[in-house]
C-alpha cells in the first residue's frame, strides 16, 4: 500500500487555507482581503502542484517546465489585467469604432 500520509496532510493543509480564505473574505473586505485571498490561492495551487501532481518527486526538467508554465500564465494574466484597467469604456473613440 502506498504511503498516504503526505497526500492526507496536504489535503488537510488545503482545507485549512481554504477556511482561512473564507474567513478573511467574510471579515476583512477590501484590498487587504483581496491580497490575502490571492496569497491563499497561490498556496493552494502550490499544494496541488507539489503533492497531487507529483512535482515533489519529478525530474528537474519537468519542474522547469512547470515553472515556465506558471510564468507564462502570470504574464498573460498581467497583460489582461493591464488592458482591463487602462481601457476607457465610455470614450468617444470606442463609441465611434462601434458605430
């Protein structure tokens, strides 16, 4: 039988972080709550990758490609958020382009 101690502890840690995220969402709205929830999401994603996807015992090349994938995802999300933040929805240029 495989060792199930590490996945169970990782799952329990995941549930603790999820509970902390839910608690902070309820009691600390605003920027601090958003930042804490993003950190919780980062920790939960790390737990999933390291324990459940097997990156803990993977070769170094697989770890490099997993890190490169995360970097590319961060770049794409960053570019999307920059477009969302800096776009002027009600500008006359947008309205003339639609008409």
